C-alpha cells in the first residue's frame, strides 16, 4: 500500500518544488521511481501530489497524457452544461443529426465548448466545436483567443470547427450545412495517433554549444542600429582647450545625422572612441555642450535630435551599440509600442513590456522597464495613436499603416 506522504510536496504550494526540480533541466530529464502514476489515486486532494501524479503519467505515456479529458463534476453536483443559449442551440442541432455531444470538455482556459463523440471509436472525440461564448470572450487578448489557444489544442490532436453566433442566427441554414460537413469529414478521416514518447537515447550526445542570443527585427518596422563614423580631429586641436568646440561641431553633426534621436551619454562615448579622448573632464564636457549649442541640432532633455528629423526608426541593438532604457527616446519607444500593438491587434502592458525587453535585448527587471513605458503608453493613448487602456491596448486607424513611427 502506497502512503500519500511525499514530504514538502504535500504542503501548500508543494507543486513549486516539482516545478523547480523539473524546469532547471537544460537538455533532458530522467525519472527514476519505484512507483507509477497508477499507484497514486485520482481522488487525491493535495495539489502537489496531484501534479506529481500527472507528471509521472506524462513521463510514462508521453503525449497521450496531455490529451484533454471530459470535465467530471464534483460529487453531488449537477453535470456542467453548455455555457450559453447559443451553445445550447448548436448542441441541439448536432444531437438532431444523431451525434452524441459532450459540453465543456477540458480544464481551465482550454475547454472545448462542444465535443462530438466519435460514433465508431468509443471514448474518442471526432471534433471540437468552438463558439464565441463565455470562454472566448474571457480571453484577455486577441492573440490568446485566435492563435495561442487554437495552436495548443491542435497540437494535442484536436480537430476544431468554429461557429460564430452572429452568422448562426443570421444564416442558420448555411452554418448548419458547414457544421454538419465538418463533423462528417472528421468522422471519415482517420484520427491522428498520439503514440508513446520517443525512447530515451542513453548514448552520450555531443556537448551542446549555446550561441549568444541575437535580437532580430520582429517585423519590417524595426532596423538594426547604425553607428556614425566620425572624421578625425585636426592634429592641432586639443579638446580641452577653450575654442575647441568649433572643430568639434562636425563630429556632433555626423553623430546626429546617423543616430538621432541620440542620448548625450551615447554622444560622449562616440566622441571618446573616435578621438581617443580619455577621461571627460569638465572642460571637455563644456566644449561638447558648446559644440551642440552651435550646431544645427535640437536638444530635448538629455537627447539630441536633428533640426529637420526624418521618420523615427525603431532600432535593435548591435555589438557596437546596446542602449539602456534611459538611452532610448520616447518617440522611438512610442514607435515600438505602436508597432507591437498593431501586430498583435490587442495586448496588455505586461505582454508589451516583455516584447519591448526582447526587442532591445534588455536584461533588467521588467518592472523597471514597465515604469519607463507607462508614460509613453499614456501619451499614445491620449494622442489617439492607440486605443483601449493599459490592460487592453488596441489599434486605431493610423495615418500610414506601413510605418508605426508616422503616427508617433
């Protein structure tokens, strides 16, 4: 008899011990156990032990362990029915054709609204019917509704057919024909076999070489950062002498022409590298500031912009220049935000922050980056460049849809 005492796993939050033990693996996981998932009853109530049972089942059976089972009601509870009158109408139509339907198959956010049982294969479902009902509308973003959820379900072997409520009520006959044809096609087509997991290869494999990650432009609206090449200073110029700013103006203009909007610290670094300047003392900094004031450029806080700026480009880091969040101008961040919102159709601030962090290759805490993004997002919302609110940013009609920076 197997006791259900698994130490810390039995305690509240014990599933985190499993999570840490499993997700720290880099190449593979080997399970050595004197018990199997069958030795742990399904009725176990401890969350950590329940997760342990499911993980042992997956280690034994592979992908079939991930297939979605019918939701079982709690003892004494009524069986769960369709979530809306629309789903009940669709289920009634399918039953009238002689098929057995099971509502709300699955768990959590991956429930199938209506599953049609396979008439020749007991215990298997021929197809899943998705409706734009409560589960669909409860998704926080359009990406979750229309892409990620469907991709996961199809990866688990589901065949899916979607029925839109508006089309169902406006053109009932045509939608019923499409639905019935999808069910009949699913029944006559062999179901994909989710075989056991691939056998573990015990032969030592060559050492895996992990190359450093590179940030590629996510779309046509992002480009790699271009670094200015400066002409050398005349040999008689000493950057710390009074009046040296006159000869330094050309370098400032060359940097701004290529890299604007550019942070003053980036300008300092560029001048040091190009002119072999050591420590930037007070006199050198004063000459740089004077050169900027006497150049055809515009100061915006700590940033220098061209007097006649072009379209703001979203620029990804390179080996020559990897900027911090403080070194990226609000206009460029706004162009990146607009681009991500437009590509996703709908996105919240947390997802947007993760996308921006990945775009610029930042390793800082996302909370710090979110603080940097919040005023930029608020300004875009106020200006009408994007719609919605922080928890659900959406697109609006842009002046030039091909260039998110145009609206910014």
